[in-house]
C-alpha cells in the first residue's frame, strides 16, 4: 500500500539529504561502535548463571504474561530490585523495560503542570520525549555550563512556592562522551531547592570502582532525587531502573504510564540483569585475572595518550569515558571516513546532523575492554590519514 503523501515526502527528503536510516546486520569488524563496553553481552559465565538463577527459582515461564501490576511481577523482580538498590546504595530501584521507557515514564509522570524542567541542551532523545509528554515548562541550559544553569535558576527563583524545579543531566553524554560537574550541580540544586535527576546510561558499569556510576563515585546518592541506570549497555543485558526513595517508587508504580501499560520483562531478562550484577559485585570470585572495568579504564588512558601522539587533540572532544568523538563537520565527510575505516576492518559510526547540530557531525569511537592497544593505535592512525585526505 502506498504511504500517505506527507510521509513519503519526509522519506524522500531524508534520502535526498543522504540521511535515510536503514537496518543492517552487524558485520564482523573491530568493534568501536557498540555499547557493550565490558563485553558482558558475550560473557558465557553470565548467560550460564542466568539459566541457573531461573532453575534455582523454579521458573519455567518464557514471558512475563502481563503488566507488573497484573500478572507480570514474577518473583525475580523484587529480588533483583533489592540487589540493584543495594549495589547503588539507593533506597529503592524500580525496573522498567528499557532506558527509553524509564525516561519517558519518569518525565511524563513526575514534573507537574506549573513546574519547571531545566535540562542540558544535549540530553538524550528519550528524556526529550518524556519532557514533551509532561505538562511542565521546560528550558534548556548550555551544555555542562554551570553558570548558565545558575542564571536559569536565578531567573525562576521568584516563582510561586508551588513550583518545583527539576534539573536534568547525564553523567556521560551519549554523543560527546563528556560529563558535567555533578558535585557543583548538586550544590546548586540544594541552594535553589531544585530536584536533580541524572541519567547514568553510559556510566552504569563503567564509572566507579565496580561500575556504580558517577553519582556514587562523587558520593551524591543523598543529593540526587533520582537516577536512571540502564542494563543494555555495559551490563550487556536489557532494561533499566529508576533509583530513588521508596515514596518515589510508589509514585512511579502509580503514575508512570510506560511502567503501568506494558508487559513486564520476561524472567530470563531479569535473570540476566541479576547475573550481571552478581558479576559486577564479585568479579574476582567468578573470573580473574581479567577484570573488564580496569582494562577498559587503561584503554581509555591509552586512547587519550594516542590522541596526543597522533596530534589529534584539536578534533576530539576531551573525554575520560568510553565514548570518544572526533568532530569533523559535514555529513558526507564523516560518512566517507567511516566507510574507509570499515574497508580497513574497523566499525566506527558517523553521527550525522540532525542527530547532532549541523556543523557538529562526528565520528564516535566507543572503547571496550576487549579492544586491544594495537587496534586503538591503528584506528587513530587511519583516522589521521583519512582526515588529512578529506581536507586536501
Ligand atoms: C543517555 C541515554 N539514556 C537512555 C537511553 C535509552 O536506553 P535504552 O537503550 O535502554 O532504551 C540511551 C540509549 O542510547 C542513552 O544513551
């Protein structure tokens, strides 16, 4: 059947601009693009342990069979939420089906009409979508810019006592790899009586000694109103959780529509999350000497040294996370360099406008514990050559 004209036109515009999205199967290339930062998605000890957990709890069902508020709250849910809360030193954890669901559920439900949301201009699409669903007024502040945040907080200071203000940031920005000054942000939120919410998607499993995230690394557990952690990235599984108080959990269970009106995750998914947390909590008792977080951190240091050796500092956004971005303006330019890297066996994704603002197009290199120093050296050396070729 033909598409309505308006939709066909939008597809045509994308195609003409060379930005049409298409689904492809992953190829067997050196992985500098997935979110599997620690390689846990392929760790057999975790998949075996997930099956063991299901057997230990005598769970044979494949699906959750309903919303968690109806028939879907199988017994692994409360157990896993307790373990997650304890690992992250939070009063409670509430599992959602994905980070996308957690963000739209949280932001649709929590900020009320008459409230204000101040969000970093680079926050993830899932938070933006949640904000669109809320009835609060939303204003962006400049990326990681404390002064601009304070100016905004100052501007709204005189509003009525009924107005609650929510300040939203990420602990590792997904398209930049950088992070905010969370300690100062928390201080400012306290001073201006605002609620701080942190999306820890790319910090979960990566930042902190055991991968607890930036909030815990900075000892801000009691300063943050809520954090969103996800399991589809470094934990190699699927799903997400909102960390916060018991009352917040009770509120979300009652009002977060993406929690209420959907089938829960199947037992196997929850068992995998549980097995990944067991692994993060006690890696040495399961498998040593290879501890992935340490290896990833040393790769990040090595990558930053190699950027200097290859004299590429001017194009890379400074980052101490697993995400490193080389800003090379122009959709065609980043697509071409990505294709050339692919021919050499490296999977490095181009990030095009409008996903990032025009002129900020970039190549995004995600580092993993299973990358090697040689791969890092080679990809940077190729990048240097291709960048040079694309200018001359
Ligand atoms: C910062 C951020 N938050 C949330 C999400 C959504 O998480 P999920 O993939 O679990 O839906 C992503 C995914 O890319 C993300 O980068």
